[in-house]
C-alpha cells in the first residue's frame, strides 16, 4: 500500500536526519550552521530539534506503520481516535501528516528560508494526508464490527 511506503520513507528519513543533528548539534555536518539558522528560534543548537525529529517523525511514523500493518489494540491510541469506526492507526496516520506539515511550516519560519528539501517534506506530509483520506484506505481500516472491534 502506498501509504505504508510514505510512512516508512518519512520515518527512515527523519531517523537519519535526527541522528545527524544529535551527533553534530552544531549543524555543520548537514551544512546548517546553528548560529545562523537558529537565530529566530529558542534553541542554540540542533540537539533538541534533532531529538524531536528522531522521535516524532522518525520512530512515531514507523510505529504507526506497524499499527497499520498489524492492527493491534492500543488503548493509548484509541484515546486519541475520534473516528471510532476506524482503527486508531488510521487516525495516527492523519496526525503524522498534519504534524509533518506543521513541522515544515515552523522550520521554514525559524530558518526564514524555503529550500527544495522543505518543499519535498511538505509534499510528503500532504501526500500522507491525501493517501490516508482516500475512501479505499478508509474502508481498509474500517473496524468490522463497529467501534472498539479489531481485526487480526
């Protein structure tokens, strides 16, 4: 499924980017000097943004991917799911897409610049939203016996 590929790509890419920022919080390894790029931010280095990137857009999309494939019953995810007729992993996929869009918007504001990477990852967030909202995808994640029911 195309949505699985999008979540995987985002997760793996963000793990790579997050690790690079954690390993080198100055940003020089990625060609982003912290003293210049982070002038409009509350951060003096990329350490905290790197940790956020790794966790929120690296590990979390891979967890969502696992949830979409295996469809476990997650009480914590059900608590954040207003769409009770759909598996919570579907809702989490929407949240990943929204989060990615917000992350890129904030990043471009802080950096006071837009690059091809920003356009790409903004598009990735939009694609995750579009793919998640497709009627065929919604039907796929429909719970078979009403709210609270789980397959597999």
